[in-house]
C-alpha cells in the first residue's frame, strides 16, 4: 500500500519528533489534488474520511480541481470508486476526456435534485465502499444548485426557504459526519460564492446552506481569479488560461490561513510545474536561469521540482513555529 505521507509524485516530508506537520502522521490518507502547492496548503492533499469544501466565484476552476482530484484518486487507488454527482447540468465529459481525466471510470449515473437526495446517496455509497473494503471519493457539484423537497412542494411566491434549507442541512450533516469519519471516503463539496446583500460589516460573500458546512468541513478553500493568461500567435491574442489564488479559510489538518497561486491552462488543466517553479523562484529557492533549465527536460525533472516545493514549504513553515513549547511532556506528536 502506498505510504500515507507521500504525494502522488513520491515527495515526502522527512519524519520529525513531536512534529506539527500532519503529513508525518500515518493515520491520514491523502489524495493528490493535481497541484503540489495546493497539497502543501492542505497539509498533504484531500483527506479520506473528511469533508473538503471548494468555494469560488464563476470560472475559478472549482469543477476542474474536483475532476483532477478524481483522476489522481483513481491513480493512487485503482480499486477505489469515484462518485460524481452533478446538479448544474454544466459538466462536459468530452472536455474532461480531452484533459485526460478517466471519465469512463467515474460513477455519474445518479441524478441529484435535493439535499435529501444527496445525503441518501452518500450514505448508500459509504456503505457500499465499507462493505467492499475500498476507498471512495464523493463529489457534489454543486451544493448551491440543490433544492430541498419542501421547496419543490410549494409555490415560488410563498416566502423564503433559505432558513429551512440551512436547518435541514445542519441536521443531515450531523447525522452523516460520524459515518463518513469512520470510512475511507473523501467528500468534496463544490460551492459558489453569493453576495451578502445589505451587509455593512463582516464578510461580503457567503454561500447557501447555512453554517453547517463550515462547521463540519476539515478544509474550506476559497478560489479567486487574479488575472487572465494570454498568448499571441500570428499577431492574434487569445486568453489561454487563468491565474488562481487559493486561500485556506479553514484547515483542521494543518496550519490555516495560507495562500497559494497556480495557473490553469485551457485544454490542459492545472499547470503544476510552471506554478511550482514560479513559487520556488519567488521564495529564493531557484533563480530564473535554474527555473528555465528545469523546463528543458520536464519528464525527468518534474518529480524533483515537486520534492523541492514540499521541502521548501516545510522549511518556511518551520521558521514560523513558536520558539518554545507550552507543554514539554514526552507525549506523541502534535498535529
């Protein structure tokens, strides 16, 4: 079985006594996100037995990250099952295949219309994976597009249903989170940003469903677009990608409130190598000439780049650790 503190490329964090880094722990199983920097941000990747919430505005790569997570999951666990539940009628399987994502190995056969449907379905799939002793990845894209059964049964002009939906979701999450934590299934929940209408102070953006998802998620990742990436060919300029910032608003696996930047190239996906090289140059690990040299033989050097990102990230984080420990007992490692 693959060692749990390894990334998909084989990069590892060196063991350390009384470590603050969860990637040293062998009780967690990580799924490579498709972006080494995002793996570092999360503490190793998406985690089996936990909920990860990917939040962002339109066209910030939420679905792409979920699908790249599915592709990497199937590489790491060939006997595992991916359940992709799409509620927006916007997923393009032909484009996903063009990116190299194994759509034919992903279970997309169940239609989800309400939050009740979603919770009933994930319960069924957790039981299936437990019975067959296999890991699973359950993706809902997106939570905001789901209604509840009470909403479907009443007229649209009979008042707000937001509070009722939030209360329902809180109850359902409370019932399922323990079941999920005892399984080897990761639950990826994709959400869209909503404006907080009339808010003078505090967060200007929110998402539907109340605070239940905030409470039960181990990771909350906010995606925002920094800029468009353009190229000029034959005197014609085209937008060929976008630069995305990922912000770890909540992280119960490692340190929260960190940011990383990565590029998404249309027709390719997350450009892990270029994003990693840019970050290594920005922190002074490589100079620009070294970075250019790595691009001459990508296949041979890509693993080395990922290892350098992981090791450099850790070295930087260690510099911010407090110089003393509050409790100096000889207990096991601290997450």
